[in-house]
């Protein structure tokens, strides 16, 4: 077996995708697929590898015809695109090997895949591939277990260098590398400890320096994301790493700015924060979740609470900002313990904290977590989560009334990223005033940055955001002019967040419109069946007008979001068709096909 095709499915638009911000710097995706790039290093030398990241280029029939086997990795949020990839490979009779977080958790529910490699693959992949070549591979390959029955985790100190040469780095806003896996905490809703364990495993200093040097030699000079789920999970190792990274950066005049994810107790370690800033970290993502201590306790997020200090989270954010790092954060609505006051509490906290990038999502009970198991026992699960952090569909029964939760959630998003972005720019300015960023972290102004500035001025200055946008930039120029490049970056990110919010709310409103129209048309069809053919003209006219309105609203939504609406639209068409066939067999009316699944799927790839 020689020709190997690695495929990374499409990620739907969300806050994380950065899609509409990346257009300002002529890039296509936030990060390359590090999992596949790492796996690529474990193939035998005789294999020729080709990687298709569908977020930056289409998957072509020529790619499938060239390949002898396809390896597909996906997260839950890529489920729909994953299914399309599998379907296309099956039509070409191309063997499929699947792995990554989504197949590892849902492997029992994934059909039409020839082989599944579950969990972390480093310890099993070479043996699996040898058995694949000689025709003896099992359909499911699981990680090895010890004598105690516990899954063994790969030793990160033996991990190989990712094959960055398989992708064109110019397509990406940042690149990724990984120092550690695992997290010492055990939040009820989080699947990280289920996938990677609670004992953080790390690479050595030499490994990280080698990866940085590899990126440097590839010509990379922008942001690097340490994708650790908790970068400070093993403090001893990270404190040993940071001085080595700082020395490497200093010797090369700080070619990279770093960002990562960490637990909020980072704020309690001033020496660690200083060491991160000295190494070039200027942003950290925190899982803050909620300022509601009752909800945090029920979610087993005790480390976000400090007894006797109700402002602990707010103080922690401000301390990290003053130590030179922007704080972005994840928030959850719909936790057990939330109530009608949780929405305003979230808004107030995020504004006062000065967190521009506030990723607020509805709770998603992920399969494999303790929360999922608890809700399953309580009979509160109603669907599988989408994995999309802006989806408004609930997959569980919350303690608070569902309609109150969804309405409150949409209000929070609409306020955080309002059409004028006034609240957003207020948060940005609060951050700028408090952000004690290191001088060497200043973003170098190159042709790309100048292009982004002029594009931002052209698009944002003459939009509804214009007054807030101009006021924000003017205040930064007058008060902290050296932060102007960061102000422009934040403004561009705001454009993305507002557009995602606006389109997602449109999608949600369209789904509600479909439900209301179905109920109205169902009543009309029933009336026709009861009153007979004398009512024919009226019912036909009603159907035509209604379906014209459906088509009109569907076309008004950004094409990037249409895939998210297609299941609801197909359901509407099928239900209405059944009603016509059941109650009005004499009504000769054809429901137009607003979408054709095969066409839509083909467009995705």
C-alpha cells in the first residue's frame, strides 16, 4: 500500500472557525489539522502521503482516484462533513480508516467505515498499519490496557515531529503544536479527561524546541497555538519549559506570539504568568463557564470558586490581563443551578471583565462524560449534541424551562455581539487599558497586516458598526497608540463574531418559522379534506404563497449556514408531503424541492 490520502472534513461556521475574520488576511482556516499531521509521521517511508484539509481546499475525485486508502479524522462538530466524505469514498470503493474524537466516542454508531482506530493512536498505529497491509487488520483497534484494565496512554516524550510539510501554511491564521495531554481536574461536562486522562503527560523541552525550529525553518512568522487542554496541568514541567522557549525566542528576535488554554488558577501563580509572558504568550483561553457559584459546584468546577471571595473570577481575569495576556473565555448557559437571572449575570460579568472573545454556548452533554451518564439515568437526554458552540438546539432537558433558556441565550449573544458592536468595542477598550503586554509581543506590521487594516476600514467604517468602530480606534490612538495593531485585530474579530451571531439567529428564526408554517398548512390541508374540492383554489393559493415565503427566507440566509438548516427543511417538506397524501389525495400539488441533498453534499466537498 503506497498512496495514502489523509482527509480532514469541513468545520461548520462558528465563533471558533474565525472564517469571516480570516478573509481579512487572505487565509482560509484558523489551524491546520495537527492530529493528522502528527499521525503522518508514523507511516512507513514507502508511503506517499497527500493531505486534503477541506476547510482550505475541496476534496477532488482525482484525490480519491489516486489513493489506495483514505484516513479520516474528525471532531463531533464535523459529523455531517465526515458522513459526506465516507459516502464519496464508498462510491469509489476506497477503503476508509477513521479516527479522532468523533469516531473514538461514536464508533458503535458509525456505519460504512472499514476500520476504526480509537483513542490516541501513537502506540498502536504502526502495528495496525502493518496488519492493514497484510490483510489481517481488525475493524476496531483500541488502545492497549494495563493489568488493572485501565487504558494505557502514550508517552508524549516519544512523540514524533508533525509533518507540517504536508500542508500549505499560507492558508492558515495560526499553526498548532502540543506540549501536553490530559487535565488534573474533572469537570462533569468535559470529555477531555475521558479521552486523555487526568495525569498530564508532556513532551520534553528538546521536542518543543525542535517543533518551533521546524516551523521557523518552514518560514512561519505568525501566531502559534499550544493546543493543550490545560497548558499548566503539570506546573513543574511547564515551568521547566518556559525559560527554554524564551531563550529560543530571544535568540531569533521573537518570531512567534503564543496562545494557549489553561485553568483559571493560573491567576494564582504570578511567577508562572510572568514566565509565560516572557516566552511570548500574549493570550490565554480560560474555561470560566459562569459566574454562578451554585452552577459551578454542581458541575464539579470547584477550582473556579474561592470561598469568601465572590469576585474571584473577575479578579483572576484582571490579574492575567495585567501580566501581559489577553483573556478569551468559554461560558455555558443551561447548567444545573442556572435560573432566569443567569443571563444578565453572564452579560454583566463579561462586560466588566473586558473579555472581547466570549464563547458563550448552551450546555452540551457529551457522550462519555459523567454529565451524559447522569442525564441518561435521569431520562433527560433527548438528542446527540451537534458540537457547534452557537447551535440553539437543546440535546437535553434543562432545569430551567427550555424556551426561557433558548430565548435568554439568544439575548445574551445579541447583546455581546450586537449589530453596532458597541458592547464588544467597550470590552475591547477595557482590555486595551489593562493589558500590560510585553513589547516583543507587538505584532509586526507587514503587507498582510496593512491589507487587513485597509479592508477593515473599508468594510467596517461604513457599516452599522462604523460609529463604535471609529470611536474605539480613535480612543486607542489617543490613549495607547502602541496597541493600535491589536485594536485592529480585535475589530476584525468582532466583525466575524457579529456575523456569526446574526446568521445563527436567522437560522433559529427560520426553523421556528418552518414549524409555524407547517402547523398552519396542516390545518388548511385538513380543512380541504373536510370541505372537498370547492376549496381547491384557496388551498392551492395558500400552499403556493407559503412555499414562496419559505423559499424567500431560505435564500436570505448566508450559504455557509444552509447546511445547518437543511435537516429542518427536509423534515418540513416530508411532513407536509405526508399530510397532503393522507388528508388530500385529490389535491394535485407538488411540493417544490428547495434543496437537493446530493447537490448540497457535493457543494460541501
